[in-house]
C-alpha cells in the first residue's frame, strides 16, 4: 500500500493519498486544500485517482475536491446526510474568514457498510454521525487502519456544537462502531497525530464516559 498523509489548508486537515502499488490505482480522502501538493504526490507515485472520498462536508475537508476532480476525472463521494451541510460552504467560509470554494458537486453517496475498492485495496464505510449527520470513517481491514475523519482524534473526539452535530450520536458512533475495531487498528484522524484504537480505549477521556 502507498499511503501519504499531508496537512492541507489553514486548519491543517489530514488528507490521505492511498494507492495500490501494483495497479497504481488510488483514492484521495479529504482533499480540503493545497491540491497542487496532492497532485505532486499522485504524480510522484504515478497514480491514477479513481475516487475522491469526503468524510464529512466541512469546508476544510471538501474545499479542494472540485479542483481535484477537474484534474483527475475521479468522482466525489460523500454520505447523503451531509448534502444539506454541503450547501452551506459559503457560510462555513465566512465563519473561518476563508474564500468560498464555490459549489461542490457529489457524484455518489457513501452508504453504511459500503465497500470501496481501489486496485486490491478494500475499505468498508462506517457511517458515524455525531460530528455531522453524514460523517463516515473508512476501515481498511487487511491493513488494520481507520481513516477517522473528525469522529475520533488522539485523546479527543470531534466537536458537536456545529450544525448537524450531536454529542449523543457521536458517543453512540464511537462506542458502537469505532471501538468495535481491534485494538491494534491504526487511526488516522482528520487533524493531528496518528493513534490506535487500543490507545484511545485506554487513554481518551471522552471514551471513559
């Protein structure tokens, strides 16, 4: 597996470029900004982007998706429960003092338990509402890796005080879906450092509730 993580945009969103070393097919997860840097990684590994996956519709995760689609032709995937939030990108931009990325068009919804394939790599979609209604995580079972979006962070969890957020729902998602994964699962959060399920089970104060 080819996997490069780069922090993009003013909020330093973790964007993942994941590729199959044999077929050179790839997916890009959460291309929030700095698309030239994302494309530089794609070119360096000679990858063909097949999917642009958005974990949730906050501007720092989705802002560069249309630029990336224009360069690669890859479809943009987002859970349908975040479509309403996607229509608020201009409002989100105003909150953060950022330029609006314009309209973002979604090609297909990400559904719970859906399987995504890129070459020989397979990921399962976990619908984990709470940070937003349509938040998802991607679990790669063979690699024992979770792309967690803003649902789980190292020693913290996603904020729930923005539109579509719910503390009750995020706790249900965390305890019912995320903590069901093996302790050795590597977690790539939407922001900040990597962690593991086991570390968070033991040391995350929010998960002791």
